[in-house]
C-alpha cells in the first residue's frame, strides 16, 4: 500500500514515534540522550513549535508536538539528521540510524492531549523490566512538577485543564498519572483513521477545512527517485548519468546537491537510500546535503516543485 502524504498545517498537533533502524538502540549512553534533547530544543527555538511531552527509550522516542509555520517533516528532518551526524561521528560509524520513516499521527488536541501526555510519560513502566516513571530521567514528566528539563515543555494547557491553581494542578496531575499505571500498551493511540488521524469524523472534517484555509512554508511533492533525478537533470540541462556519475563539472555537482536535498526534504528518503541510488557512501550524501542547505537556490526549488506537481497531477 502506498504511503499517504502527511497532512500539515499551522497549529497541527502530532504524536510522533521515531524508531531505530531494525529496532536497534539509538542511544548508547546519557551523553547521546542529552545530545538528542539538545537537538529538539535547538530546532524548537529555531522553528518555534511547541513540545507537550517526550520520552526517550532505548530504541525509540515519543514526541507530542504542535507546529506553527514550519512543517513537521522539516522539523523532524533537522532533529534526526543532525543527531545522526553527531552520533556517527562520536561512535565512528556510518549509515542511517533511524527507521526510514517516522510515524506521525495528527491528533485532536482537545480530546487526546491529557491522555497522550500520560501515555508517553508512563512508557518506562510498560517495559518488560519495568522502570519507575517517577524517577525516569529521560521524559518530560518532571516539567509538569515544576522542575527544569533540557527541552522547554508547554505544561500550561494540561495543568490548566486539571485545576486553576498551579499547586492544585500538579497534585491532580500526579493523581492522574497514578490512575494510569495499571494500563498497558494502548493500541487505540496507534489505530488512526486513514492511517493518519486520531479523532472522530468531525475532527477529520475540521482538518480538511484547515488544510484548505491555512498556508505553511511550501515544500515539494513527494515523488519517486527516478522522477526527481529526471527533473533535476532537466533543470540543469545535463544527463541523468552525469548526476549519478563521478564527474566533477560544476553544473553536475550543483545538480547532485539539489537532488540530494529534495530527495531527503521532499521524498523523505534516508541518506542510505540516496547513497545506494547514486553509488556513494552516506558520508558523501551528508556532505552534499549540507553544502546545498548552506546556500539554497529557492528559485530552482520552486521551478522544480511546479514541474513535479504538474506531472503528479497528469499521472493522477
């Protein structure tokens, strides 16, 4: 079944689940965990999205976020890509660290915020060898008790729903958490409508209206690699073979940089996947991506996006 496109708009509220490639561990020690949280906070400040909850487990991460004008895909790309680079340098490894595509469920915040915050914070208690969620250092639980965390957490909405005064709200929050301790894995939080939505039909209708009426930072269409390389080659007036070959002519290298960027940003391909298609190791793909991101050609991106969008509509 083909992947359905992500629904993204201003004020979208997501439960994001990120897993290690082939369920491998993505944190070897506390220094890695601190690094990942610092990446979240860096991009939170840069892209101005809100974080309501997080938990870092050994081989996966849960995030509860609300976006503004920057798309979730761009936010997660920044976090995952920069962490992978740092992780690979530190541990002297190559290749992609995360599972190809993270899961992002667009949720009805009014209906699910409290439940999802609790579900995420109680993750450590659901391990086979259960950990104490009250003492677990790598979740945002402590932020709801007034303690500092590496990531700025929007606690006001949840606490405001529990009580008017902060002290009363925090006590109510602890009681709410305790009431959830007997629950195990909650499949209902993963069984999304149309694979993308957690909410009733009215919520889905509301989302459809928001998508038509609200605008966010534009991206490009998600298409296959063959269409991307063909379109980029046409934009630069070179052959597809020149982009996938080893030649160092200036326009060939420039085309490769743009190709790598749109393959990651628009089609959400991993560094490893792109490397296989171009016959290059992941470190070279990372370098090409960084080179282009540092000096983007937005006019070319717009032309490429329009061209690919027309082709998608033609083949629809």
